């Protein structure tokens, strides 16, 4: 019989959040696949867990997956952990779980803290319907595609962002989503845990006026689109074409602009594109 892969949540800051079940599970498996073995060994030492570690991260997942799967098929049990929080959430563990399922290897979950949901709970924004988008792409077109995709969603939006990219991301959110309520959360459960409930423009003004540079990893909780003043499936063809024109001004090719406009209206891409070209 093949072994079991345990997906184990680890603390996002406070070690007191590490559950007894997680500790027992890590003590019971044959080996642990870790995002960064240097980070995980500190956690294991703290709880006197002595198990072999295999490095499994974004750049090693292709070569290490076969090794891990082979061990599991031979009957060994394994755990996968990330540096902080739940594996598979903005984490290469997602791929390993997928491969295990393809090979009929049993996968079990040992839940732990998740930064995205924890930040959402204290944001004060709507928690009944939300969408998690992780880190926005650094590729300009991909980033704009995502922002246009979420612009009209009536859902609370959740993003992760690194401190050195935060200001540019806030500017992009303001430009493409408009000035909305936002909660910026960093260093969750740690000594310097901090959150700001403000607006996107207010957050930008804060960093501008104080001269402070963002520090720490951020979770951004952004208010969803309101029902009014949005392009939707009841929009006229003229409104859809105008929307596409604005995308062209942003640098989109006409065919891509028409495609984006068609996604959020009941008009066909070809008819939007034809009028867009005609009016150029």
C-alpha cells in the first residue's frame, strides 16, 4: 500500500498557534517536504521533532516531486509544510497534492492558520463572499488583465504583497479599481502585528505624508465593486466600446481590449472589436 501525504499548517508568526495534532503528525511521518529547510528546521527544533527533510519549493518542485512520490508509493508517510501558514495557498504544495491524487495516494489535511482568511476576519469588510488572488503578477499585461477581471466583482478581494512592491500595487489598485475601502495587514500574530483600515488613497497618503517605507509582508483586503457605475452585462454596446477604448489607451491591443469588454458584458467580442477599429 502507498503511504499518506499530510498537508500540515504551520504558524504564521506566533508559535503558540502550532496545534498538538500538527506536532503529533510531524512526529509520526517518515519524512517532511519543506519549502525552506532552514526555516522548518527551526520549527522542528523548537518542538523537538527529528525527521528527515526534503527541500520542495518553487524552483525544485519538478525534480523533487518524483522523489517524494516514489517514497510515498513505497509506503512511506510524508508531511508537506510551508514556511508559514497552509501549504498549497500561494505555494508549490498545490502541485504535489495534484500529483498525489493522480497516483491515488491518500492526502489528509492538518489545518492551521492562513494569513488571507485571518486578515479578512479583522478587516471589517464583507466576509460572506470573497476572492483570493495571491500576489499580482509582475508582468504588466498579466497584472492589468487581473485587475480588469476583478474590477466589477461584488466580492471582497484579497491580495498578498511584498513591502518593496506595495506602493506601486496601491497605485495600480487606485487607478484601475477606483478609491475603495482597504485594510492593510502585516506581521499577523507577531509582536509588530499592524493593520490599517482606510481607503486606497488614504493608504498612499499615509506613506507619502509620513515618509515611512513599507516593511513586512502585507495582506491587502479590498472592498468589492458596488452595483452602480460598473460595466456589466446590462451595459450598452456603446459603453462596452468606450470601455475597450480606455483599455487601448492603457496599452492593450484592440483585440485584447475587445475580449476584456466582452467578458463582462452581453456583447460579442467581434462586434465590439469592429466598432473599436471603425472609430480609431
